[in-house]
């Protein structure tokens, strides 16, 4: 009786970071999620632990950062390098910022706490949406078939305690199983090893007492007795990474292990002449790890994979969980826009294209970093200036490489290549009002929009503009009115024209509006008109000068998303309007910046009188939306991918 | 059998803000607290709701702010004034900042959420210290006698459910019972009414739908149909205050009441022509309130009172809970320093002196504010400039009065008069190195130390200097090394001299050091040497230049409290060392700023070579410490009060 088969929008296997962030997102947006994990309980301690600056912004945008920070993670602002010195000593040869000021991060540090605490925050949020993770369940079989074309994926699940089995159907299956993936194996997707070298790592979390001065910093220590990486943790703990064996060793054994005492003894020798004793050990593990990347992230655009299933690498740069976060949100919004009838199915291609490119960048970086960790010993001269903000003169190639890597490892180098979402001169749609890279280098499609502080008109709160629209699955239209658009009636012709054309019944905006015209939008400040768009209007005026009732009607429904660009910013002290300046808008003219649901810029269009601005946006959105809107079943535009 | 009588350090009656903050503090410091409340459960909704900027700093200093903010309180940055206009309308005649930029607050807003949520945070913290609030218990009798001189207060308690009674003895009894106080009545302490006028207020919390544009702001609305105060709340709620009757009315009845519907109708008329409908009402209350202040806060320095027991006033300025917080922490640290053998008992006098002065200031302000609320209708011209930062030219007396009141209502005007703690030219101890008001107007004894951002050397974290020493009952010695004290050995002679004399066995610092020389101080970064002092050292150097092992030994035990003054600050952009500049130190010379346990400056002394700096501090501390330190029983110095 096939009618009894439970139906889900998605089945998610694995409740690590990638699976959890995906199910949190989809459950919030109303999708029916079956989420299982084969472990009986969430991670209790240890494992991944580094949340990079950009990931903190993502968590903030999801309203989750505060809950993570409530665990008081350690915060790493700088990295220190220690090298061997004469007399069997070690000396600090340099320090640098983990997220230098030129990156303009809201949270210029890495937060360190164990993966289980992060999972706990995500699981609590999931449960608020009425979903949950079932444990210990595993997947035993799956196939894509046409028994139910709307739910083409058939999945067999099994409870590992009771051996009860369950067959379900879903629109999508997502594997967040980790490096050992049943789904990837069944699909026959190969892992390519970028670097044939593999390593055995020992990792130990605990509380130490030591006179080593940088025990609260992230450090790499090279000594004549080996190398170690020090990472501070929550609860006064520290994590030590020690390389126990490498496939380059003459007698390499990937199963080589070491006891707690052996690792502690090795650490003691490396730290000498500083002492290092252990008050307690919280977690200890030894594991072999190689670099690898999956050939494909999906074969049929129904069964997808993300996180460690697709990419493994050394733990040294603290990238694993962060890459998983990006995988999850990248897939979440694309699946959402397809399944809710907004975008054509072909956009799902971009998941693999965008995320695999980043994984490849990560593995290349990891290679360099591993080489650095094993061999390079920078001297103090080389690096002492690297932490200076915006210092444009650097002393050598090594510091240059470091800077580039800082940007990547902190998450701000996650820059997607041109495609249907990320406009460029290669895009099939072109319009003279689209702002090009050479016209404004601060707005780079594929990268995030620079942050800015503004005053919310309705309550005079000083807020982070970039977080004013949450990760709600909508495209974000940030309308920077420009310096010539005054706050008084009659002073904002370009804005009035924009509003008029935006709300024309045939516009991309109106086509996807809510169908229920009696909908109660009084308290809906994010999506009063459409599930697919959230607007924010930034006026270059002082807050008391702005009267919301003077503005075009479309903005009055967005009363909670109107901002005065009237705060001074130390980075652009001379600017007339700081938030405008931070996105590169210093002239009279404004712009509409389209930001994808994940915070990356899609396109920016000059705000001018007439219909040109909306025309340009129209052309951009026609590139991937279905032509007839929510009516469904209509002709879909061809993909430009 | 008197030996069976339970003994406590303190019995606290009432678990509102004053009682809870007091028991949280004392329980954290290891005191044995009996805390009762006659209500069966904590406040469920409504009641006091405004946490002012300075109170947020206090909560932050206690590690409690994040938990309060997790409830997403509304944040009030500005106040709007609405007045009658021709045609039966109302118009906005001005807005101003609730905490203007010249106040330099960390959190320049009032946080609004109902008292029960704040109580919940405090109760959870109390339970972490192993204490709790017993409910529903009441006090039936108390007396101070000499049956047990160490525990002179005898208290009878009774459980209101079971009628079980309990007689206990304590060193102190504290009443936080609220306006109707059994203890105050028993003591025969009179309430003086500052203003003979009393009012009946209606207050309503709920969710409204309205097109009134400032519903998310704090507003006072004067209309031809009456006056109303609007205060935004957590969870999209709003609070309305309506004055229902006044003793100046011809037919005044203090028992006058009004139904929900009557108040809603009255509000509707006042808001017209804007509409105002209610989605739901969460809380509604009508209560008469008069201004009053208790003659005494204690009679015998054993039974003390605080909070609404001692001062009542109108709710309009949101001061009640904030004044209670200050009462609690002021009493807490003084009792702590007496009971732990540090300070002479006479310091307890200063609780009433300091806090009653503030209550009187509050009542004076409340009078002015009430008059303003009832009569004054500022025009837009008068107030439009009040929100501009640091604007020194203001247009009239009214704005001046407003500014002075902003400082007071935001909590930064809590400025204690000169006494034994707050040094001035009237203090009995004088020393040429003590920095006088005319030498540095930013360091004003009796007021808080200005905030500053610095880089913590040990982990490169950018931190709020003023919060680096928590409310731990210790005096805080902030040592600003000055611009001439370099980070390298040999560059810090004044600092070395200071360290040498500070740690001399006869110094005030050494006299109160831990008696157990084998004490494990490895992880004790706040109080490695003494329960009564916490040190923080600020060096005008870049973090990478500072090597903690180069500093005098005393600071090495404070490794976690050494800071680089190397962050730019938009308020002092030209300064060589921002944190130094913010406390008024722009010359070569440094200073030691003594901050009382509650964050208020006690005295500031120039940091010079030789023993002068420690001598000056010695003289200051001798003013109120017991002469022989913890040995106990020794001769106590006379009080200079």
C-alpha cells in the first residue's frame, strides 16, 4: 500500500554541523524534514571546535550566535609562531591577526568550543520548529525512482537499537554523514586525493598549568623535538594537536597510535624549557587523515552530499565545520527557491559548482598550510607587521600569502565565481545600470556585502544593517537611496520611480507576491509582500528628518526596515553617509544591491529616475526565476548556467 | 536550646530586584544567606521593566547581562514628544536620545522587559551558588539582642502555606519587601512625602496594531483628551501608562479605578487620528502612587532596608529597579568588607548616606519630570538638537535640564559625595600625588571610571577594560603605566618602584594578603594575592611589544590582567593611547586609579618613581581598613566619616 509510505520534503542523514544547519534552516521555513543520526547521543566533547569570523556572522544572521557565545568560547584574535632557538629553547618569532582589520569583520576572531555545544544550540532550535533528530538510526538503502514522481527518492531507514525499519519517500536526500559515507559509496562517487601524503594526528583537550606565555593564544610551535599546535578552548581548556606520523616517514603506519602519556611527554619536550603539566584531560583522540575531495556532490539533483562527506583535510586551520556551514546554507536556500516555485530547478547545479570550488580552494590552502607547519619558520622581521591594520606595505611574499589565507580561513574569501546568481561581464543579461567591478570594487558579486551600522527609523535602534534581514530564504534588496534622495516628499524622485515600477503587476517583485490579498501583514516586517523578497531602505539622512509616511507606499509596509545612514564609522570618518560609503557609494546616486539569501552579493544596480533600475533587476531575476510565478506549471525560462 | 537556632550571615526579606541582587552577590562570595519571599512564585509578568544603561553595565560586570538580553528586550535609544495640534490631532514636536553620546555609555539604551524575566536570571544565578529563595515565607518578628553577640539579629519566619515557623539568628537582616514593609513599620521609620500630590496610574502591557509611527519608541503624548506614556517592550509588546486621577483633581479618590476597556478607550482618544487596537493584553494594573522617602535606611547597622522600602515615586522615568540595583550592590560590598575583616564597621554608615542622597536626587528629578509630563510641551525647535552628540551649544534652559536628567536617569549621574571612600579636598588624608578634580576632570571620585577598549596581552582579545575586574567584592587598582613607561626591561622604573613598595610586607596590599602561602594561584587571575584587591595593568604599547616576563613579579601573577592600550577610539582619535586618554591621562606620567568594588572611582594617584604612589594609596586605605589585617581583633583605626 504505497499510500502509507511517509512522505518528506527531505531526508537528512547525519546530525553533525552540515546536517543540523540544513535541517534548522528548512524546518524554520516549514519543510517536512526526516533527520536521523546513527550515534545514540550528540557529540559529548572534543571534535571540531573552531567557528571562524564569517561563520559567526552566519550564526548571527540566523539568531544563533548569542546562544553559542553563552558557552563562553575562547576567542582567538592572533596567532603566535614559535621556533627553535639555540640552547634547546623555543622563541616566539612572530604573531599576526587571525582576522586582520582590513577584512572588516564584525567579529574579528575565531570562537573555540567543542562541537557538541554547537550541536546542542542547533538541536534546540530545530526542536523549536517542531522537528527533531532521531537516534540511533541509519540508512540501509536508497534509490531514485518514479513510483511517486513528486517524491522520487525512496529511502530505507533502520533503528540501530530496536532494528525497526522504515521506508520513506522524499523529494531530496542529503548526506551529512561525515568522511565515512554510505551514500557516497553507494553512488560510486570517488574521493580524489589532492595530496598523496596522509598523516596521523593526536589531539588532546584539557586544562594545563604552564608558564608558556602564549597558552591562551593559537600557536604553532616548532622545536627540535617536533611540532605542536596550541588552540585555546572554552572553560580554561587548551587543545594540542601533535602530528604522530606522516606517510612520508620511512616506517609509516596509518594505524600508528599513541597513549595519552606518550603525547603528554612529547608535548613536554616541545614546550621545554617551559613546563606543561595537566590538571585534567577532557578528550583525547588519534586519527589518520588525508586530503580528499569528492568528484561530485550529486548525480541526479535529488541525492546531495555536503560537509566531510565531500571534503576532508587536516584540522590545523579549523575549517571543517565552517565549510560544512556554508555547504548547508548554500543548499538550503536553493532547494527552498526551487520547491516553493520561485526558481527553476536548474539552479541546483550551482550548489556543486559553488561549493566544490571552495572545497578545492580549501584543499590547496591546506596543502600550503601543511607545508608551512612542517617546514617554514618565519622570523620575527618577516611577520611583525602583518597584524597592522590595512598596512599596505608588507615585507615579503610570505606575509602576502598569509594575508590571502587569512581572508580565506576567516571565511571572507568565500567568493563564488560568476554564474547566474553572481553577476559579471560574462552574464548573459547585461544592462547599463548594473554596477561593474571596475565601477565599485567594494561590491563584488559572489562575496558578502560589507557591514555597516545604521539607525533604524522606527525605534532609533543602532543596528547592523547586514543582519537586518535574517536568513529567511528570501533575496534581499538593499536600497541605498544615495546622497541626492532627501527624506522629504518631493526629494526622492528616483526612489518613487523605483517603487512604482517595482510594484507594477508584471514586475519580478509582484509576480511572486503573496496570493492572499487579505493576508495580515501588520506584524510581518520581513516579508509583507512576498516570501521571496525582503527589502531594506537606507536613507542618507539623520533619523529625525525621516518621516516614514512621506515615503512611497511600498516602503510603509516595510516600516521596520527603513534606516537612517547617520552613524559615524571609524573606517570612513570623512564620509557623509558611512553605510553608503562602506558599500562604495559616495556620489549623489544610490543603488539597489541584491543580496542572495546566504548574504553574498548577486548584483548591484544604480538607482536612477525612470524604470531603468527595475528593468535591470527584472533581467537579472528572469535569469533563474520561473516565468509565471507561483501559479505553477507555467513555462520555465531556460537556464543560463 | 539556643545552640539549635540556625545561624546565617544575613536574612533577606523579599525577592524583588534589590533582595535578589543582594543575595546573588553575597552567595557568590560565600556568605550564608536565608532569603524568603511571601509570594508563592516569582513575578509572572508586568511590574518594573526598565534597565537603564548604567544598570546594564552593572549586570555586565556581574556576568548577567547576556542572560537578560537573551530575552530580547526592547531597546529604547530615543524618546519622542507628541503634543496637541490644531484639528484634534497630535504631532511629534521633538525627539531626543535617552542616553546621549556625551555620556559615553557602553550600552546607550534602556532595555525593557518585565521584572519576572530579570528575577528569573537572578534566581538561576543564585541557585548556581547553592542558595535559593524560600516561598511563600514571611517575617513575623525580629529584634536585635545580645544572646549571641556574633549573630545579634533574631528573626521569626513563617511559611504561609504550612504555617510552620522558624526562628533564626543572623549578623544582618535586610528588607527588600517593597513599598509596604513590615520591617520599616516595626522600626518606626517614617516615610517623608516630598510632594504631597499623589496619583492613580493605569498601566497596560500588550500587543497593539496601530499606524502611530512611534509605537516602537518611548513617547509621551499630550493631547486634548489626556496624556499617555508609551514604552516598547519585549515580544512586540507595548506598555501604556495613563494617569487616571491626581490628588489635584477636585474629586480625587485614591481608590479610583478603571477597567481595561476604559483605559483602551481613553488611549484610543489620545492616539487619534491614529488608530490603536489591541491584539492582546498581557497585564493590566491600576495603582495609586505617591512620592516618599524613608527617614533612615537603618537604625542600628544590623537591620538594613533598600529598594522600594526606602523610596517610592512615579514609574514614568523607569528608575525603580535601577535604584534598587544600586542599593543592593552598595550594601553588598560594604557588608562584605566589614565581615571579612578588611574594613572597620563604621563604613556601614556610608550605605545610608550615599544611597539616601541618590534617592533624594531621584525624587527631586521625579518632581520635575512629573511637572513636565503634566504641563510642559516642548516645541520641535527647542529639542531638535538634544540628540546630537557632544553638541555644546544648546538652545535653552529646558534642554540643559533634560541633559542633566539624562545623565541621572541613565545611571551615570549616580555620583556619590565626598566621604572616606570618595576622595576630595575635604578628605582627612591628603597627599601631593593624589590627582585632584581640577587636574583631571575625567576621573571624578564618586563616579564611575570612563570605559575603554584595550587588548589583553595574554590572549590578544580586545576587551572592555572597565569590565575586566568583575564585581567580586575587591577594590580595583587600575594601573595606567603612562606614556613614558615602555614595555621593555629598564623602561619602567616607576612601575618597578610601585611594585616593590606595593608588595612590601607592611603595605596595605600585603597586610590583607592570603594567609596560606601554598595557595594555588595558577588559575586565579582575579585575586592571586588578596581577596580585597584586584589589579589591572595598562601599558601604552602595542601588544606584540609587551613581554609579561619583563614586568615586575607582582604583575606576572596577574598575567591575565595586563593590557596593551593599542586600540583606536573614535572619541579620542588623536590620542597616542586611547584608554589612557579616556581617563584623562595624556602626559608621560601614569596613574593608579582606585575603583571601589561597585565601579565608582575612589581616588587616583600619580604613578611616579620612588615610594610616593604607594604612600598615597596607603594613606587612602588606612582611612577605612582595620589596622592589623586579617589577624582580627586588632586595633581599628578611627572612622573619618
